[in-house]
């Protein structure tokens, strides 16, 4: 991740020193271990808050494109978030995760687990795309041959809707093709 990314939520590299004063104010008699547990608990509550903030209904299904890190290599994959609601992207069962919007306006997640790191890209299908277009993109994703152009032809980024909540702006999407 770069400094140009807008982090929505993360539980990676939490530092108790950043939380200590506030936690001790509320829980003055807690041990160091209890403070660590409270830090993670409070941070998890922040993720719940972000789900409330990003309760944004998109017009179509959201496509999650995955680059999955396993003990035996990297594998492509995808999943559809049928609800079409951005809040439903903000879930993980990995050890650590960071949800962010990159400089191109794409919602992404970096999820770390015991075997490696998964990288997720979330996009929403454009209105009017056909089932055959969707199936072809899904095939390309699984084959590992999907290009950025393949993806942007039938999906839109989510960052514009997210940016309205947080005041973030991104270059117009068509400009990324010119680079």
C-alpha cells in the first residue's frame, strides 16, 4: 500500500501506545494484556461503524476479484456480493485486514492469514451488461488472464460512492486508460 491510499479500516500494526491514554482514562485498572484485548475490541467496533457509514446500495451486484496467497502458491478467484451494498464488502475472517480505496478509486482489501496474503478488488457490474459478458470476465479471472481493461469494460469502481462519505476525490475513471 502507498500513502496515496485512503484507509477505511485496518487491524494491522495496531500500536497500544496510540490507544493507551484513551483506554486508561476509561479503564484505569486494566493490565497490559487486558488493554491489548480492549484495543482490538474497540478497533473492531470501528469496523462496525464503517459498515454503517458505507451502507450504500449500488445498482447492481458487486464483484470481488481475488488474488489468493496460499502455502502452495498464488491463485485467482472471484465472488459476487449479490446484495450490491458496499457495507457487505467490509467483512473478513483473516487474521489481519486493511480495507482502503486506492488512488484510482478502487475499493481494495489486503488480508493476511497464516499461509500468506490475499488481495481483493471490489467493483460493481455496470447496468446493462449481459450474463455472457459477466461469465467471460469470470472465466478470464479464473484463468488469470483478465486485464484491467477487461474489468473496467463491464464494471465500475466503488471509490466515487465511498469518497462522497469521506470527502475523497479520484481522477475520472476513463483517465486511467490514458496512462
